[in-house]
């Protein structure tokens, strides 16, 4: 019997596909998310919109918050550690979380290096803006990838940009002559073996979700139609007027993402979405997606 | 042979590739109308609570239960096994309730206790089957009408068959061993003798 293998790590991500992972800050939120059909929850002290508003240093959640959430749901519980903060990751593994998100939403602990994720039995998900960043994280041991988007904005534009970048680069690799792959590997800063793997299979070697800015059922379906395997919804649910109804609608739109009649139907009567932010109005140093190397 | 794959959430695409390799015609099932004309159905791994909610919302649960009770062969993997069981220990979950057994969800704990292990499954031949267990359930109790097909070294049952229904706590779709899928297709075509 072997635990913590690459197959069981990437396998859990495969089980999450087609689903919605919701940010929750209390056990009560977690229950609402599970009842709405979330395939996992992300345990946090504050949703990204509040982290953005509060400023200061954002860290791993209080273990009591994580344990309280673990106690009330049967679906997988994820939690975030700061980029490069391998001791926060060790603590989260000891608490028995099912997945760690090494996340740019928290304040980075290391501005040069990410966690060496192969050292852990618990799987990691990491953010990316393009294929090179995705493959660097996978090489470090990430068993799942999510495009970053811009968390806490309710604005889908960055999520779309990052998903199109990843998919576009995969298509480009698939059509590239072999002799150009080494230069491409150097240009995007990704290990050659993974570049060869992506070229051969035409896809990332791990599951890829979309995150950062999903606020409506149509946003979720858009990311699915662009090629995402599932979606993370952060502030979009619990910063809206009717979280339970919106959560259920986003779950249905994710499953039936190619059925516009169903998306139309579930989008009715949801009351107000979270207020959105124009990305251009955010000072450059406050952008979260640029964190990570 | 047209084999449906419940495609509400989870690892359904993995089964699609395997069924194609075995020469069956896979069909993704999300709405009741897609149950028409199937010779069998696979319920994949994923989150059972998510799948049950979506089955109820889109009125898939009762038609599927009716068809399975009539004669439709069904294979359930991990979450699919939970959906097939009549009883789920310490849980109010109610779903298809087709196989006369009690299963326990997340029987091994959280993800750090997920594992791989070789299994003796006599129904599939002498070569051990490599089982991938991810936050897996186990079969805690089963009526005598349920044939237990595989056990872990500690004796806990992890695969079972009852007539045209087949359940596994592990994930054959994550490996390259196609024997369990082939066994199911044989079952669906009336191949091996019914237990």
C-alpha cells in the first residue's frame, strides 16, 4: 500500500473535474456550499475581495477555522498557503486538508522560490498566467493548475486572458517542428520534458481549473467552454446578495456549460452579483496575478 | 453497445476513452432524454453529493433507478458505488439505492491517506488488479445476494456485484488495466453467468 503517489494526487484533481470549488470563511458557509453542490471548498479567513480591501499581510487561515469547516462537510477541504511558505504547507498537511493552494491571493513569503511540492503527501494546486508558469509549477510538484485571473474583482477579463494564453500556447506547441522545441522551452521557461509531453498529448499533464473573477453562471460556463476543467469561485458567491441561489446556479451552469437554455434559466432571479472592479483602476502593485515566478 | 457515462461532475472523460478502446459506443448523460437506448451505464468517480443534487435537479434520479431496477446494467466507481448502495453509513444520503449493501464514505480518512494497492480479484483472472483509492469508500456490510469481488489485505471489501450491478471503491479508469471495464461490458451483453 503506497500513499501520496503522483497518481493519487493528480487523481483527486481528476475527481473534481466539472465541478465548482467555493471559497468559504465559516462552517455555515461551507454547509451552504456543500448543499449547493460544490465539489470542494476552500477554507479561508477572508474572501479575496475582503483581503484586497483590508490590505496588510494575508496569511494561511487560522487552524480553528479550517478544522471547523472540515468538521461539517464531507467534500474535500482545501486551504491556501503563501507562495514559498513551506511551513504553512506543512501545517496544513498536518491538519489533514485534502489539497493545498499555494496562492498569490495571500502575501508571498518568498519572492524567488515556490514550495518544492514533491516533498508532500498532500496534493497542491498552483496558479498560472501562461503555459510556462503552469509547467514550472507542475515540475515543482503541483498536481493541479488553475489560471489565476484577478481574484476579488468579480471581473472575468483576466481569467479569460490567462486561459486563452495557456490554450493558445498548447495549440502552438502542437504545430511546432521538433527542432524548435528547445528554444521554445527556453523562451517560456519550462522544462523540456514537460514541453514534449504537452506537444505529444495536446493538453496539460494535470487538471486545469479557472479562477479569479467568476461572478455569474455565464462566467463559469464561459471558462468551461474556453477549455477549463472546472472553476473556482471566490468572492463571487458570498459577496453576492443571495449566496445559496447563486452557488446552485453556478454549479448547474458549470455542468451544463454548453446548454445555453439551461444557463439562461439558472441565471434568472439571482438578485445582485458582487460589485465588480475595473482591472485598469487597480494600482499595478495591488494586482495579485503578478505574484508568482 | 451504447454505454452511457453519467457526466454531471467528476472523472467521466476517462471512461469515454476506455470504452472507445474496447469497441463500445460511449454516450455522455446529463439529462433524462440521454438515457434512451442505452445498453449500460457507468457512474464515475467524483463528489457524490454534487452528483445527487444535479440528478435531483434535472429529474434523472428516478428514471435511472427505474431503468436499473428493470434491467439496465450499471457500474459505479467510488462515488458511483456510494450512489448504488442502499445504505450509506452515518449519512443521510439517499440516492439510487440499488445494491443491498452498506458503504462508508471516506473510509480511509482525508486525501493524505489515499493510496494504491494490488488487489486479488478472482473474477478478473489471476493477475492482481492495481487499485487506485482516492478518498475511497468501503463496503461495510452486504446481503448474501451481493457477491464480494475484492478485498484489501485487512479484509475490507472494495468491489461487489449484484446481478447486473457492479461497484468498485477504486478507480480502474486511472490505470491502463481494462479488465474491469471488459467484465462490465460482458455483463451488459449478458456474457458471464449472473451471480
